[in-house]
């Protein structure tokens, strides 16, 4: 009989498809791993809008208790992928195109502000860390592994959030990113997207290293807008 610990290990072993690490140093919780598995199923259309998410059935499917399943569903509700209902099973509720466009709009502005402040405030060691993450992403393009790229990409952006030296802004940006994360991750499945993403990062990194606040903000805003458009291509949507 499988234990919850072994189920956790099984999920971790599928990290190239379903992981959720901010780089190799970050250990995921079981609930986060389940959230990513379910988010992928929803974004790919395998769980259609209106589908009830039965905690007992999902716990049986993943070989875990209902506790991490319940937490995963709560996390999905925060991103708008799931609608929680009192005393009834939550249901899949993909955000409307208008709401999704609004989420990306806010994401673009928050990340642009982070990048602009980082251009002014990053320390020498933080600039080196940013350049190192950027080079890690370059190497991953050759592997063509969208999940590993996604994980390192989150670490890359986290360096920029920290480099802004504004804890409240970083908190807001990370919270918004968690809500948009399933859609950001999906766009990496588009053909050639990894290389394009890295080229967009090039412009952000160069502006930050030059100390160009306006240039860094503009480059980051354009990058997130491109992420939105690429997700639209993946999902067959035309986001306003």
C-alpha cells in the first residue's frame, strides 16, 4: 500500500512535467504539486469548466490524503481556475477572457515597476545573480524542456523582485504571479517560445545592468504582454 510520502516522491519524480520549484533550492509542498497537476489539466482542457472536483476521488487518484487535495483546490481558487462553493464540491471555473486580460495587465505593470526599481537599486551581487540566472535559462533552451525552463524562469523573475528592494511590492507581485502562473507556464509549450522568451529577457537584463529604469520597465512590460499573447495562441484566445 502506497504511503503519502511515497506519493509525494512519485509526484516529485515527475517534476519535468509537473514541478513547481523556484530553482533547485526550493522544495515544493505536496499541495503545490497537486495544484500544478490539476492546473495543467484545466488549462489543457482535460477538466472542462463546470467539472466538480471531488476531494475523495482526487485523493484516490494521487494516492494521498484529502488534506493536500483540499489545500490545492484552495490555491486553484485563488488563481480563478476553480470556484469554491459552500458545502459542495468546488468546480472548474476558467477565468473569462476579460478577467484573464486584466490579470495580465496588472502583472505587466507590477513586473515593470519591479524591473525599473531593480535597475536603480540592485547591488553588485544581485546583478551577478540575475546574469547567472539568465545564463542558466540560455543553457536550458538547448534542452527544450519547458518545465525546467519555467522553474528557472520563476527564479529569474524572483531575483528582479528582490532587487527592487521593496518588500510590499515583491509581495504583491508574487501573489499576482501565483494567480497567473498556470497561464504563464502553458505558453512555454508553443514552438520556439523558449528562445523568444530568452530574447525578451535579454532586453530586460541589459537595461537593468545599465541602470536604465525607464528602459527596464518598458522591456519588462513588453515581455509580459508577449507572454499574454503567447498564452492566447496556446489557448486559441484573442485576449484584449
